């Protein structure tokens, strides 16, 4: 290991301040590209709430409908807020995306775990449909985001 590598990693290498920055492609001037997918994802999420509530009603009555609809609503609101917070961090400073994104995910999943533990402890009959709604909503909305990203990648590729 050559001298100065550890100091450079730790940020103490003051002798080499003239290093060039890597050439990165410019970001689009319009910052709305960060949330361009949000209206579609939110629309699918709220349609999913209605579908889950309908399936819950047909399968187990009003309590199951409320549980399944609430589960998918939790996921839809979580995805929407996560997207907005990560987009905000990217606008403020792109280096904040990773720590802010990880913090948002930890908070979001902690709240979902707390919600599910509370529902299970209460013995509410809509708890199982809520859990299924959370699981199904997570899978569907993740799939929608993956689809959107592949669509976006094809659109930007020459």
C-alpha cells in the first residue's frame, strides 16, 4: 500500500486537492423527472386499494374489505412519500439520496412492523387481510416501478 492511501480514504490527504472530477452526464434541467412516475404509480396504488377492498369484501365481508384496503393504502402512501422524500434529497444534494433513502426505508418498515404488531395484538379480524394487502401491494407497486424504469431506460437509450 502506498503512503497516503489511508489518509485519502479518511479525507486527510490535503496534498492532492487538484484531482479532476469524473465526467458525469448532465442532469435534465427540469427537476420533475425525479417524480415523473409518481402519478402513474399512485393511480395504480389507489386502484389496487379498490381492488383489494373488493376482493376482501367478497372473501370475508366488510372487515376483510377494510383490512385489505387499509393494507394496500399503507403501501401506496409509503411508496408515494418515499418517492417524494428521495426526490427532495436529490434536489437538495445528490449525496443525500443514499442516507435519506435508507433512513426513510428504515422508518417506513419500522412503522409497518409496529402497525402489524399492534393489529395482531388487538385481535382484529381484518389483520390477516391487511397483511395480505401489504404483501400484495408491495409486490404490485414494486413491479409497476420496475416496469416504469425499464420503459424510461428504453426511452433514453439511442
